[in-house]
């Protein structure tokens, strides 16, 4: 008889919990788990996108800005450069755009006052070569 009593006590230890409480704890656990995963995913992709923009997207724009600044600087300064055509090298002088425009205007006024006509027609007749 004592054997049956021990068996009865073991069954009482394994009684199922209330179904409502089980469902509530399960649903709350799932919601917390999903929220944690979504938050972790958001944090990861937020920082990954930020790093991507910083290292890849913004980098060429900096280089382009530096290149543009260098090119604009060349337009306003005098300088020298060498042009190589085939095996021959030609030394050239670079002048600012404003000075080049002054020279072009002076030459066109001089040509107009001399009555020789437009220098554009002469260039077009020679295939664009002066």
C-alpha cells in the first residue's frame, strides 16, 4: 500500500499548469523575443548603413571635390606643363581663363577694326587649325 501512495504523490507533482497562464507566458515570451530580434537587426543595419555611407558613398564625393578644387585652381593660376605628341614633347604655358578671354577679345577687336572679318570663318576653313 505504501507503494501506491508514493505513486499517487508523484502524479500530483506533475499536474499540468493552468492553460490560460501557459498561453499568456508563451505569448509574452514570443513578443519579447521578436522585439529583441527586430531591435538587434535594426541596430545592426543602422550602423552598417552609416559605416557604408561614411566609407564608400562619401569617399568619392570628397575626392571629386578635391579634384574640382584643383581644376578650378588651375583655371585662375599661371603654370607650365609638357604636352607629348608621339615622340615629341612641347612645353606649354597655362594662363588664367580671365586673361585668355581678355586676349581673345583684344584680338577679335583688332581683327574687326582691321576689317579682315571674323576669325571663326578662317578657322573653319582650315579644319579648325589656326
